[in-house]
């Protein structure tokens, strides 16, 4: 293995990669612009639409409004609704002309005054329309206020204190500080995105430098040159590693910056969080990322060697993408899942779990050491495997 040969192949593959327009999208545009916009822009747009729907009067129809003058007065005074007429409320709901259709029974006031059985109110809404669901919640709040005032009046007529209805006074306190809340947000996205971009970041470089060379019939010429198979494999691996590392760094920076800037607008100013990391945790996460990228980059080089063409190698990479994406999604949808014991030896999964525990402030030294130690072994084995693949004429030039 000759370092000069490795460096020559490494820089040559990097230069070819940066000349490829696909690199601009995979390494810069997608991780910095498109993905943060998808992850933060969507919720931000939904939140703004919901706030807009809450802030303006929603058109509703009240059938039998004359049967509940007190209740209707409360609705009008709230300023939340615009009362309109409708000949066919159900069709108007589906078309979005109204947001609610409320039916008040004819004997509503009499039932309320009798203090016997509860009065019935039927509400029709369109669950597929956000304005309708927002309107439903606003109407429920008014109905709850009306019910509370009616109950208070009934108790007053009997000379009873309304405090009898509230035997418990509840106060809530979040014991998680701002940094722990910020870590919770990061733990929901960082492991998954780390895995996805570790695979996709260097994928095209890996395919082009191995399967692409085979398809262009330039691999044979390279292998008869002075560089050994070790030097060729390590040089190509380093090129994939560098591209994947840059992509991962840019993608994580873009997502964290997007959340820092836009999350307050989504969840509200009352939600306090701090996404800063301590020096120790930051270095630990960098080590995890390096191990993840090393392992996956070496595997991508080996997988690409099995492909007879660019397209075939790309199909193989799809399997690797899903293999990494599924455990990442598992931690997203099961945030309380903690890995211990032998589970910490599962490749990739252990690094996802270690990343989540570090960000959540729940890491245990022994678990982290097991996850990092086993991953270091897997990374070394992956590099050795990729080199062995390059030494195999049967694999490299299979028909």
C-alpha cells in the first residue's frame, strides 16, 4: 500500500465528483435547502394556516338559532363566527362554503330550564378541511363556557358555591430544562438524518468510481497500473468518505439552523428550548458520525464492485438505504426505546441509539463505549471487506 498512490486516486476521484452536477444537488442543494424546507417549512405553513383560521370569523350555519337566544348571544359576542344561511348545509360543508353546521332542537331552552335530561346539539363538520376542524374546536370552547355558566347559575339558585365543582387545583411544572428540551427535538431528527445522508451523500461517488469505471471499461487500465489493489480501494473509499462527510455536516447544520430559526413560530414563544451542545457531547457526536460514515462508505464501495453497471449498482444501493432508514425510523416513532446489552452490538442501530441518548442527556458511559467499540470493529471489517472485494477478479469482473 503506497500513500502517494492512494492520494493520487483519492484526489482524482474527488475532482471527478466535484465536476459532476449531481454532486451539487446531493451535497449542497438537497441537504442545505430542500430537506430543511420540507421538514420545517411544511409544519410552519400548517401552523400559519391554523393561526389564520383561528384569527378570523368562520362562516357557520345554526339551524334552530331562535331556540337558543342566550347561547346565540354568546356565539355572536365571541367574534369567532360569521352566521350565514344555507339551504343545503352538508353540501356547503363539503364545498368549503361553511365550516360548521349546528342544529339546535326546538325545545332547547325548556330542557335547559327544566334541569333534567341534557339538551342535544348536533354539529356537522368536514374533517378533511383544516378550517372546519379549527372551527369545531372554537365552537367546543364556547359550548364549554356556556355549559360552565349554566352550571354555575344552577348552583347559585340553590345557594351553593361553584368551588364545589373543582375539588382539585392542578399546577404543572416541566422539570426538563431548555437544553434538555432542545436535545429532545434534535434526538427526533439527527439520528435519522445522519443515517440517510451517510448513505446518500457518497452514494453516487461510490457508484461512479467503481461500477461507473467498469461500465466505461476503464477499471482494467487502472488495475494494471502500479497502484496495488489496497491503494485503489483505499483511495476510492477516502473519496466517498470525504463527500459523505461534507454532505452529512451540511445537512445537519442546515436542519439545526432551520429549527433554531423557525421552530418558535411553529410551537409558539412559550415553548423554550436550547439546541446548543456541550463540547464533550459535540465531540462524541462527531466520533459517531465518523464511524457511521466510515462503515457505510466502505460498504458502498464493496456493493458497487458487485454491480456490472451504474444502474445495477444503484439498485443494490437502494437496499442499503432501506437497511439504514428503517432503524432510524424506529427510533423516531418509538422515542422511549432504549437499547441495552446485546442490542448495542447491532451495526448502525447502536450508533442511532447512542446519538439519541447523548442528545437526550440519558447516555450511560458503558453503553456508549459498547456502541462505539463495536462500531469501530465493524468499520475496520467493512474497509477490509471492500479491499478483499477489489482483490477478487471473480467479483470485480463478473459477467
